[in-house]
C-alpha cells in the first residue's frame, strides 16, 4: 500500500515538472483517465486469473507487475524537478515546514478542500451501496460490479470533458462547473431514498462521477502549481487529505443504518456543499487560460 500511495503521489507531481502551466491540467486529465482504468479493470482481470489459474496466482500477477514497474521506473524515469539541487535530500523538518507554509496559502487550501470534499462520495457509496443494492434491492454481485464499472467509465468521461473545456477556459473555471454539478448529483440520492431503486441510486452516481472527472485533474494541477518547487509535498498532503476524508466519511456512514441510502446522501450532500463553498478560496480567473 505504501508503494502504491507513493506511485500515485509521484505521478501527480511529475505532471507539473515538464509541462507549462497551461498544459498541466489537460495532462492531469489524461493521467486521471488512465488511472481510472485500473479500478474498473482490476476486478475483471482478477476474476479471470482466479478462474483460469486460481486465487493464489493473483498475488503472482501483482508481484510480476510490481517488479516490472520497478525496473521501468529505475531505468527509464529520470529526475524531472528543475528546482531540485543535486545531492540534497529534504529532512523531516523541511517537509513539515513545507506543509505549514502550504496550509497558510488560501489558494492551496481551496484546492485541497475541493478535491477532498468533491470526490469522497465514492467512498460513501462503496460503504453502503452494496448492502442496499445487493442486500435490500436483490441485485446480484455481477450486476453491482457492472454498475461500478460504468461509474468508473463516467469518471473517464468527465476527464475527457475536462480536456475539451480546458481549450476554452482556465482550470479554475472548470472547477466552478464541476463542484455545483457534484452538489446537484448528491442531492438526487436523497430524493431517491424515498423510493429506492437501482436507477435512483446509480444514475446520480453516474452524474457524480462525471462531476468528479471535472474536479479531479483541475484541483490536483492547481495544488501542485501553487509552488512548483515543492510540487511533491503539495501532491502528497492533498492526496492524504483526499483519502483521509473518504475514509472518515465511509466510517461514519458504515456506523449508521446501511439498509437505506438516506444517510449516505445527507453526508455526501454536506461534503459537496463544502466543495462549492471552497470555490470562494480560489482567485478570479479570465475566461481563457
């Protein structure tokens, strides 16, 4: 898990280094689109390996994949940070000082809150969605897996829309489209909880995934662009805040009755409203990048 977390954070920071600011968000949208393939394809690939070779071979596949990625990164991935001084390594005190400095920047805090609050709804859905869709509504595990696959696909659709919108407007303005759409999507499960069905539960998650695809690349590119000299630290704290928010949300929702989507809808609606409020922390931007 530590290696996977490091890879995600480094990938986010690397985008900042070789590209000009105008291309960072568009490139991050492409990276996010590729990253969304993994959670969608992993259950299917794991199921095929289990069916053909047995469940133990899943770990063998993970080992081969990990070793291959290690060799490729060690031999093909060079240092990209132009601000890094050769032979210097930041200590824990330096890292702590960077975090404190970043948390004092209003714009950076806005991007952190936006990413955390506008994308953690999926954690809430995963904490209660299976119990309602499978346990209460009676759908099969396969049907639920297909629903998750389509939700992940909608995230890629949102990333694609981001790449198109960035040709005409700044990433901050795309955030001002994504966050309200996120809030709208999270209001639908609350209304649908009065008459729960797969449609009233999953369709709002489709819209939510598209909205997350609009927020995700722009919030990350904005955070790592605040101070390009410490893009890695900016990406790491933002990633921590995102996962911590999702984990806390899932913990709270799982402690409430899981035979209804109402509590998830209320919690996610509050988080989505917080993301919209966080837009006030961002500076005004021109219509074009």
